[in-house]
């Protein structure tokens, strides 16, 4: 069976750096940090008091009715906003397309944690007096799959519709599934991405208890510092990213703009620890090798890697080791960067946002930086002859880009995009 070619024809984003793909990209290239004091709740007694929050978001700007918004968790509103942007960007005639051949596959790591916390608080207040009381929209607001459901309902898309959940690899797995559905002929288009909104007491408190978050409360903007010696954990982020993946001939027939071609995906498991990466990067090595094999590409054909790079001690070291193992001498010709240094870690949405970044890097031949590195702030276990694109964006030809995401549980996912050639 001949596999169909898959291209990217639309992009959308809601991130700590902007409520559109364009604004996010502009601020990434400028090296802007999205970090600041938490405004979602009183964090004064928390060890981590800052995060990368989405700013000035209003669901009504993206077609979400105010009354309907009350029935949606914030993560779901982010997903809808990113999807609407991507669909609009693709110039899709929604009424003319065969809706049975258009699907929605999203990745969500946690889902409606804010809704869950609010409902449990309300229950505790009433349980001893008037009995248990829960809102009728508690369950449909909280569940992780509802974002894909809402998007399909808004547009009437009847194709494959579901959510992938694999912690921080969730939305890269969603993109991989969408890619495979299209190239196997199961759909013509998939609205695919990821969303998360876990800057809550439980979200921040839980990750802090694991000692996963940075506690550099006196300097939030410089706290996320992947591959630097003084890194002390990641910064919680939130938002959504969305890509329109489309079968090539379908895209050409409607005259769609093509950003890049998606050519490969890889998946693997560390099979090592519930939260820690394998110290030698075995799973990370395997997932990149699998993606290259799937794309029928040699390591030398990749020019940029958007790394998982969360600013944690073991994670950064193991990923750098894996890159050297997979790419050999070519590892020193690559540009590598962690955009989490600016966006923070968007958990289940990270893969989609970073895939969008990879697509724009291929299209524009410029690599966004890894910010917050100082020359004397080094880790003896990291090879600084690798080009981590520290602090300043770098122009270069990017024939193909690879994007890594790794999740708790040892879940690894990787996708590859390259310049579209007719």
C-alpha cells in the first residue's frame, strides 16, 4: 500500500507568549520569557510562586459564547481557540469540505483539574449540612476528551475524534496518530494539537511536592534555563497549539497554503521509572531513531531539534546524550533549542506548540533560542560543543526539523517536518 503524503496547512496557538501563532513566534525569536508571579490563585505559601500564564485571554474573541464558556474548563477553551485559528489560517471552506473525512485528534495530559478542584471544594462545604452537591457540568467540563468533542461539534466534523493522554507526550502522540490516519487514507484532514491549563493549587502544589518545579521566586523570567548548570526545575506553563494536517492532493486541490510536510513519527518507552528519564537516554535515543526510520531519512538530513529540554537535571543530560548517540558527528552541525525556556512547560500541550515552532523554523529558516544561559553557568555532564542556540535566534537553512517530547511514565514521542517539495 502506498502511503499518502501529509502536509501542514494551518497553525494556531494560545501560549504564555501570545494568543496567536504569529505573536508567539515573534516573541520566541526575540527571546521573551513568559514567566511571572502566579495570578490564578494566592501562591504566597507555595514553594513555587510563579508560572508561565496565558495573558489577556477571552474566549469570546474565538467564537466561544459567554454562556457556553461556563460549561467548559479553561483548557478546553484554549483548545477551541487554537483550533479556530488553525482552521481559519488553513482557509478551509467548512461547508464545502466532506465533513465525514475531517477529524479531530487532540492531546491532553491532565484535563480539567481546575474544574475538579472547584467541585470538590463545593462538595466539602455542603456535604455535612445539605448533602453532596455537584454541578451538572462537572463531568463534561473535567474529562480530557471533551476538547476534541467540542471542536467537532462546532464545525460538524464527523471523522476520527478522540484525545490522547500520555502526560507531556500527549499532543505529540496526537499528531503522530493524525499523521497515520491521513497517510493510511482514513481521513483527508485532521485538526490536531494539544491543550492544558494546570496552573492551579493542585497542579502547582503537586509538581512542587515532586521537586519538579523551579523555586527561583526572586527571578521568574530567568528561572527556566535548560542545559545550564544552575537549573533547578521547570516552570509550569499553559495554553494550546493546533496544526491542520492534510493529505497533499486534498490540499493542492483546494489551493491551500503549505507550511511544511510531515514525514515521520516515532514512539518508544523508557521502561525505567515513573517520573525520571533513563539516565543514559535510551528511550530518547530509540524514539529519534524510530522517527528517522519512519521518515526514511538519514540523521544528516536533520538541521534542527526542538528538544524536550525542561530544565531538569537528569532530563537535560539524558537528552543531550541521546542526541550525540543518534546523530554522531552531525550532532555538532545541528541547531538545538528548548523553547520551554520561554514558554515554560505546557505539559500535554507542549508537543503541539513545539511542533508548530518546528514547522515555522522549517518555513522561515531561523531557529529560536534557548534563553537564560550564562557562559560561566555550566554542567560538567553536558557537552557545550553542541549548538544549543543560547540566548539569540540563529538564521540558517533548515531542511528538516525534529521535535521531541517525553512524559512521566517513560512515554516518548517524536515528529519530523521538512520543507515541502512538489
